[in-house]
C-alpha cells in the first residue's frame, strides 16, 4: 500500500521489514506527507 503513494517503499523496503512493523502514514488530500514507524518488532 505504501508503494502506491511513494515509490521509495518498494520491494527492498518490504524485504527489510521485521513484521509486524506498524507505520503511521499522514496524508494531505491524496498526497503522502509523512511516514513514522510506531513499532519495531
């Protein structure tokens, strides 16, 4: 889902996730403005 809004969140990003990682995504209209990692598993 994150890759839809920002291509920086691609396969390499997905593969480094610890699962479950929890991220807060802040939008302005449909533009992703901020991503914050809330939980490091």
